[in-house]
C-alpha cells in the first residue's frame, strides 16, 4: 500500500521525539510545581541560602512540608539538601511550629496575628548560623509557609532579608467540582473526573496527592467533590468510604472534603416518603447521616446545596423556605463543626420577573434567619458566570448572613478549554465593586473577607476546571485560573497582574522577555472574550444548551429566561435590557448610590450599558460614535485582540519547550477562528434587526445569518449526557 | 488546626517523590515502547550491530520508520546512531524498499512472498560492511520490520545471524473503540475516550501519534473510532472533518480509520423518511455519504455495523434481511475499496429460542448472499464475551462468507480494569477449536485466516480497552491484551505464552527472575477468573446492567435472556443449560462430530459442562467428586489463584519500579477481594437451591445470600449514562 501523503503533520515527529524519552515531557502535569533547575546569577545565592533542611517532621503535615522542601530544593538547586534535626551550618531552612521545633520555640517569634493557617518567613541567626525560618502556629501554617518560600525561589526573589508574615483573609478557600459519579463533569472541558470512584478506596491514584499539593501550594483548603446537581448516591455508605479514602490523602495538605448534598436524599436513599425539612424523621435522617459521615471523615467540611433551582429538589417543594432547608442541614452538621454552603443561584420556572432580580427577591427576606454555620454562596453576578456582569445585588443586601463568593474557573461561557481567558481580572473587578451597603467603600471585597459585616464565616469558591487531562485543566493557561483562585482567596487584595506574573514565572520561565508579554497577554485575554462575545453589557448570548459558540437569535428555549433574545431585547429600534425604573427596575436592588448610577443612561459605566438599558441603535456613546458602530467596533476589537495574542505567542517560541508552545499556538488559532465566528454571527444577527451598514473599515460577516443559525454541534462536552441531533436552536 | 492522623498513606510520599522530577515516571504511558537502556552483556554486541541508520526516508511512513529507529536505538543503546544516506561502517541498519533504497535494490532480495505488509530482516554484507537489512515491498512493511527489529533488541535476542521473513496472515487487524462522541466509552474502564472531538481538527494531541505507533508496532492496521451503538452524528461533516484529521495522523503508521455507521442515519441526519436499504433515495444517500467520506479520507477503511440488535435500527425494520442492509452499504463503499463489517451479534426481543442459537439461525440462510466486500464479524462465542465460551457455531457454518473474529479487550465480563486477566489464552482456545466444517483440522484459526474457505477478506477485531488514563488501559497488565491482539492478528498461530513473554520483557524487565513468574501469572490469570466467576461452563452470571460483580440470582431483567437464571437454570435438582437434543438443541448447529461430543454428557469437555448440559448436583465428575463439590472447589480455586498471584507479585518488588509495583499490588488486592465476593455470593446462591453442605475444608460464604443480593453499585463505569439508584436487581 502506497501511503498517501496528505498534509503530513510536521510537528508530529517533533512531538514524538520530545514527548518521549530522554528529557521529561513538558506536558503540564506538574503545574506550577515544576521545580526546574535555577540557572545564572540566582543559583549561587540560593544554594548558599538553602544548604540543609532542619525540623522534626512529627506529623503528616510536617512530613509533607519537609518532603516538598527537599523535593523542590533538589530540583531547583540540583542537589537535595540534607535533612537534619539540628542546625549544622549557614543556610539551614528551619521549619516548624514552636511545638515541633526547639529552634523555633527559642526564637520566641510573634505569631499572635497569623492564626492557624498563617506563616512567618524570616532570615535570622540561630546557634551562630544564618538561617531562614519558616514558622507557623500550626503545622498547616508551616506547610503554607514552605510553599511561599519555594514560590520566592521559583520567581527569583532575593532571600537575604526575608521578613514576612501572611495569614489568609478568607476562611473557606474551595474548589467546587461539578463531577458526577460516572466520571463525567458538568461543564467540564478537561477530560473525565480525576476521582476514579470505581477504583476507590482500594487504589489511591498518585494524582490525588499532586492535586492536594497543588491546592495547598496556593492555600486552597477545601474541595467539594461532586456536582451541585447532585446524586443522592454520593451519600451512600459505598461512596462515603471512597470519599473517606480521598480525605485521608488530602488531610496532610490541609485540604478538607465537602459534598454536594441532594435535598431529596432522605427519599431516594433513606426510604422516607418526604424530604420536608420540618419533618422530624427527615431531620433525624440527616443527623444520622452527618454522624455517619463524621465517623468516617472526622474533618469533613460540610454540604454545598443547590436547592429549588433548575429542577433540583428543595424545601420549597414542601412549602418551606430556603432558610428552613439550610438550617435543617446546618443543625445536623453543627455538632461536628461542619458548615452548609447554600447556593443563592435560584430562579423560578413560575416567576416571570427579570431573572436577574429573583435571587435578591428570594433571599433578602431571609437575612438573619439562617443558623450560624450557614453561608450563602453567591455568584459574582446575578445571571450566570458571564464574561462580564455587574456585581450581584445580594452582596450589598445581606447584612446578617455570611456571603461566599462563587466564581467559575471552568469556562462554560468563555470558550471552553481552548480559549485563553485569565479570569483573575474578572474576579478583581467584582471584588473592587462598591456596594455602598455601609456607605462608600463598602466593596464586595470587604463583604467577602467579612470585614464589612463582621461575618463569622467567610469563603470563596471556584467551580473547578480540573479533569483527567494530563495538563489537568484542558490547557496550559487554564492552570493559571486554578492558581489565581487560591491566591486571591487567600488574599482578595492581591492584584491579578501580580498573580499572573507569579504563575508565569513558576510555570514557564523567569526570562523577562517572556514574562512581560505573556502577563500582558493574559491580562488582556478576558477583555478580548468580553469584546468578541458580549460587549457593552450584553450577556447570555451563547448557543442553547451546550453554550458553545454564539446564539444571539435563540428564542425558543423551553423557558423564557434561557433565551438570548430575553436578554438582548434587540429589535429594529435598539438593544439592551431595561433594568431601570422604566423596565424591570433591577437597579432598585442596589444601594441608592449604585442604583442611581446604574439607573442613569449617562452615568452607567459603558461596559454595563446594555445590561441596564435598552438603547437605540443611534445612541451616542462616550466615543461620539453611535451605539451600532461602537458595538461592531467592540466585536472586531475582540477578534483583533486574539490575533494579537497569536502574534505575541508566535514570537515566544524560543522561550518555551516545543510541546507547550505548539499546544498553546494551536489553541490560539482555534480561539481566533471562534472569535471571528462570534463576531460575525453576532453582527449578522443584530444587523438583521438594525438594518444599519457596518462602519467604514469593518468587514462584513463571512457568512449569512442563516449559515450561522444552522450550525449544529451535537455532543459538545460538558452537557452531562443531554445530547441531541436536533439543531433547530 | 491540628491534623488528625488517620492511616497516613505511607506510599504517598514515595509516590510523590518517584512520580515527580528527576527520573521519568514509570506511569505506563510509553507502553511496550519504553526503549530503556540495555545493560550487561547485551550492550556491546547491540552497539556494534547498530552503529548507523541508513536509508532514504522519502515518505511519511519511512520517516516514521527512521524516527522510530533513531528514537529507540538512542534509548536502548544510550547513543543516537547517525542517519546516513549510504553505508559508512559495520553495523549499519539499512532500511527501505527496493524503490527507496539503492542498497536494498542491489541485494535483489526475494520479497515475493511477503506481500505489501510483510518484511524481511537479514544480517548480511554490503559494500564491505556488516549490515542488518530491514526490507519490505512497501513502506509499511519496512515500518513493521523496524518494530520487529526493535522487538528483538527489546527482548534481548541475538542479532548475529538474522534471517527472518514475516507477513500478516490476517488482513484486517483492528481495534474497535466503543467510544461515544461525548467522550464516554461504553464498557470502558480506562477513563474517557482518547479522541478529543471538541478540540479536533484544530488540535492534534501528541497522544494520537503514540497510539498509532503502538498499533503499528504490533501490526494493528485499523481503528474503528466510535461505538457500535453509534450516533449518526459521526457521519456529519463536522465530525468527518475531525475524523479526517485523525486519519492524517494515523496514515504514516499504516493505520486506517473506520466508523461504526448507524443504519438509520439517512433519517436522522439525511432528512429522509426511511432507511429502507432497498429504497433508491436511501441508497443514493449512502453512496453520496461514502463519496463525501472518501474525499476527506482517501484511505477510509469502511463501516462496522450493529443492526437489529439490542435496540439498534437495521434492515429488518423494513422487512429486509441483514444481507440487504450490508449489501447496500457495501455497494456505496465498493468504488472506494472500503469494506462493511456486519456484526453477527444479534438476538431478538421477540425470539424465544435459546439466545445462543439465534445468530446462527439468522445468518446461515444468508451465506453466499453478501457482496464481496462484506465481512461478517462474529464474537468468539455465541453469548457475549464470557470468560469462557465454546466457539461460535457460525465459524463452521458460513462457507461462502468471510468471517471476522471479534474479541473483547475491555474486561466487561472479567472484572474491569483492576482484575488481571491476560486474554490471549482465551483467544488461542477459540482459534484452536476444530469446527470440523471441512473435516478434522478445520480449526477456527483456518476459518479466520481464510485458508479453510479461501476467503478473499480476513480480519480480527478487538474491542479496545483504551482510554485517557495515563497508562492507556486502566492498568499496566491490560496493556498486554492490546499488545497480544495485534500480535495474534498478525499471526494467529503464535502462542499466547510467547506473546506474554515478549510483552513482559519489553514492558517490564528482561530479568529471568521476573519474566518467568510473571508470564506464568499472566498465563494462569484468565483461568483464575473463569474459576471464581463462571466455572464448569457457567456463563452470564454477572450483576445486571453494569456487569460488576456476581448476580447468579438475577431473574427480573426486562427480557428473559438478560437474566442469570435463564443461563444457569439452577434448581433443587441441578444446574446448567440443556443445549442437547433434549433441550434447546444448540449442539445441532455444530458439525456432526462436534455436535456429538458437545451433545454427550460424558464426552463434553468438563470446562463446557454446564454450557451444554443440565446436570444433577450429585453427578459424578471426572475427578470422582460430585458436581456440587467440584463447583465449590472450582470457585475456591479461583480465589486461591488470585491469592497466589498476589504472593508472586509481592516477591517481585525488587525488579519493578515502585510506581508500577504499587499499582499492580493494589489492583491484585482488589481482585482478591472481588474473587472472594464472586465465590461467596455464587456459592451462597447455589447452596440456597442445592441445600447441600460445603465439602470438607471449604469455608462458608462470609455473608448471607441476602447480603450479596442487596449490594448495590450505582454509577459503575461503562454503562454509558444508564444509571439508577434502584438496586433491586
């Protein structure tokens, strides 16, 4: 058989050679914990600063700290430092707590302000030797300190005059895995679930340990293992034993397991006829279930609950309130120290009011009626993880209820794994927003870190983008969102650019010629997505169901507020959702200062324009251009940004291994195509309504509107089994 | 927070250290193509025998051959040989065809009997130098020769007097992937599908190349990409473009793509109102679809079809025969050289006759009525991939129809990925079986290799056990079944033990202290499973639906022949399925010599006893023991075998890297538990009917029958989304 030569993949043999054999493949598996050799000017001072590791690893966590130190220093410095029980030379790394380490006890460090999870790093002298101390009040603080110390080396920071303390400003720093027990992941774009339930508890995949290390390295301290659209099966003894095995692996790393609890579990696996939260048998069932869980997992974190939302069961099925439901579960967990994270993401099939208003309407009357160990988990915006949303009005409205921030790492609405979108700027934008709840300066950040309302519980949760793909997150750059989630949850005051720079240095290279352009590319990446998908405050314009690609024309979904047209309200005259007093009056859910701004066409920030206002096509924007022209310009700018990202990346091949270089390049090419598709399809649709010509210099869509509307994508990942060949939408 | 020390996983830190960093992790990713350094006595002669690589790599396939040679020799010998265009020294490896290589042309080798895929390996002299020639008539033969040459090094064979020729005895050597477009795999136990449909064609995962290399290394030359329970979406242009991208990656390795075709696709994606194979519009639709496919994929292999079986659409929906359906597709493919592989695995909802008889009843009348490019793909036995089945009666009954053998690598019925079961002995048992179709010596092997009936087409297909797990197959030892499938399809006369030894040497170690016990363990592993699951001819005794664990009591499945009791027919008096003339008379479907043997209680091999006979509990077996005692003894022997495997493995830690050692050890521990569960549950059930005491020295089941019946396993992998909390079965 003569082989037909058709586009022989030229990279094929390069990939073959570099993916194999001699050198370690740069496949992303080791995340930002690569610990590749330090070169150049930094090697000598780092070697001098880390000659030995000194401390008693008398707990699993300190053992993990010590193992990480020796592993990392061995990799970074090319020589594994000796582990000693006392300081024998200059350059000792002394780690521990005042309890575990006599050296640290002797220093009488002021550790009063760093709590249980914080750490202190200090260059000092001990028994006549230069040492670096990594200290905490508790073992976990030491582990966190070790990772911070290693980060300094990984990012080439000077070690000579170390003197820093850090403690987390948020208590619950969680990943929410939307993983199903069959291995599928709702809205997952990085392969199957990393939890191999079938082989648990008999087999503990080494990957679980890498996951726990990665989480601990950025301060993540909890993992909700299963989808919020939960199966009651997760609460069966069979699965609790498997969960307990994971908890055992995670425990040394300070990572606690949580479960999404299905509200109707007492019926489905408990044999009861009701799940009414006021029914004594139901309450007893949950108490017994909590007791059972804590017998297996003494440090179990608690339950995450999606109730009475998108078809999930909940207390309203029995005429009870969300507070009744949450409090019942909280009561069961309270004796064990667990919490309930009750999701505020609800909107009703019956309710015809603006979907953006419904969570506020539902929950504000309940403020103050939740038990102490309940947190309300609120998405950053009132719709659903859009590329840009104004902050959720609940953040300024629940003064007596601890509010957790929920963000989404998996890019359900931002182009899936192949699109580059560094999300920390989005989160920072939310955290920077001023609710005016207690007057000016009442930022979401202060709500979330508890300082505004004096909350007893605080938390930030990110819907995980993690799967069994070798690089964990489906793309190399999506790892940055996992990294940033942890860093920003630890300290919501960190700048997203600074986090990006840390990550780039640890993950790719410390070469300034690489770091600066890549950080810039990352920092612009989310705005690029906003521009080519949903500029100027547009939202929820994606295709139906799978959410892949544009669908501004979607108007026949089974419920009104699943339609794109519900949100864009575009017609011959204009576009946008009037949420002022003349419309749904969603602005009234904000504090008066905010409501006045968002309610005013002139004062609304243009990035939120069409979120709050229905605006005629010829409306003059700040630039002096008409809204129509500005819209086209934004879409096009989004495409141009991605073209620019491709160009930036193509100039950086010399600084990256070929394996990662080629994957990122391929993904950016895909993203550029998809950006153009979004732009062209959106313009084609809106032009069919506005009947306006494109502004000078902007090319027409490549295809007709009919072409875009007819595109059909069965079996796009992330839908969790809901697939259809019916492509009318 | 004080960390609670609960069973700190001791292997955790070992895994952390060895899984990371310095040395390459032995995670199984490189399969049997590891190319680790040769040590000891073999290094010097191998280095002398392979000093340079000489040949013109003027095609993609020869480029692949050359790349593999340099990669492998570099790894094995520690120094990458130079690639030269002429022979410059002793030890040149001269590869190519008489067309590509002047050196090979000059040798005037007799390549007349090796066809297009065969190869010749010879030590000889050329231009005054000692050389090794790797020659083929065609480029692909050269590539296969390269892999054989490397296998000799990998298994430490002498190279001094090489003189071998080999050509495949079977034309189609295929993997059938039961992969769905959403990434799930029906009966898959190794993670998600390796086909990342969402990212294709824009991104070509380097893994596709490793897959193609691995297939080529054992002679596999085709890959059916999607599940036989197919979605019509695979035939949409969207997916054909993605398939074409995979075909481009595979092409240099001689690996052709095939698709499972959904019979009703003309309705579902073609807009027709019928899929009647005699309807001209339907025929035209398939012809156009075939033309479209071949425009994208000029070497497309053809269609695999599951029709009118287990709910799949097919020609009988329109009152047409299987031949009508197959011939319509064959007609569409014929102009392009494609084939139809029509599955004989059918049994009817309506049909009440013994399920084991139905395929024969259906297909024998059609013998001779299929088009030339149709093969009938027949499972090794008449039920469904059981640990042991007598050979399928169709193998002796279709003299005018090419018959392909279908085996299953994924261990749907053999304990999933964690159970060790080397399957080549099972396949060899089938191939060795004598159909007597043309008198004594009419083995299944001769049917399959075409020599018995003079078939124009031949093929062996294995249902793949491959997924996105890092080790590809869910366990290290399951790789051996992928390896063996290719080797045995190339030459169905190979001994399964010899194949196992090759694989062990290439994959683990050439140390005789390791090779001998591991090969012995592998060779006994399938019989162990037979014994603890389905001894003495029992079959189809697993749990309903997911097929995980024992379920001999299953009697309420939605159709009779999905029940275990349908197959075991156990009652107070005896056990077994009477398939003699007094029963279903399935024996009559075999040639008279075979029918006489299987039909006789005395002459039936005891391993098939309960397949063909209903036998009283007190029946005297060959050992002199009663059937009941013998049954208990077999179950127990299965458990003991696994215990022995664990013991064997635990003595081999010194010869294996800790990463693979610990995974295999963990899996064997799981298998031992599951073997005991199978034994105990089966004995508990059958004892509830036989009311007989256990023979002396055999312990009672650990739990009651009620306990085993109540065990419930929701979300076991491999069911493809059909999950339920209903555990009554």
